[in-house]
């Protein structure tokens, strides 16, 4: 087997994308270990405290072009120039999830209430279950 050298360019949004993917590992998959792995695998040797700071949004990953080469530069967030970089606001995320769970619960409650009313009024409940589901 032969190996060959591959050159490719990274886009200027790569740092933002990495941070967003890491944050989604927490907010969508509920897996902080995978979130840390996204950053630490992309930035080998990056200290754990800096990885966590990137995930939280306190630090950002910038793509810097120098001598026709791109490289990552991790720096503290500057609100004036880093508005496009994601910030993980866990309290806001929790509040949104809490509201969503409440809304889903209300929907389930109303559906069960409607079903109960139907059963009381009709004195019967017919449910068809496909044979494939049983087997």
C-alpha cells in the first residue's frame, strides 16, 4: 500500500463549526464526553480547561492564513469581533427544554382527556393492533 500527501484548505468558518458541533453533542445528544472529543481530536494537545472554555464560548477558534497556510488560533472571545461564534448558555437551553416538556405534557394530557371522554360517552374503545407488531 502506498501513501500520498494530501493538501486541503480549511474554511474560515471551521472554528465556529467545531464549536457548534461540540455544543450540539451536549444539547442534542446529552454527551459532554463526545463534546470534549470533538475539540480535543481537532486540536491535539489542547489542554482540557481550554477545550471546555471553547465549548462554553469563552474562547473561540479562529482560522488564520499565513504564508498561504491556514492554521487554528484559539483566543479569548471578543464580543466586538466574535458575535458569530456560538456561546453555550446552558440555563437558556434548560429553560427552553423545560418549556418544551411542559408543552408536550399538555398535549398528552389533552389527548388522554379526549380519549377518556370518548370512552365514557361511547362505553367502548376499539383499538386495532396489526398482527406484525404483536409478532
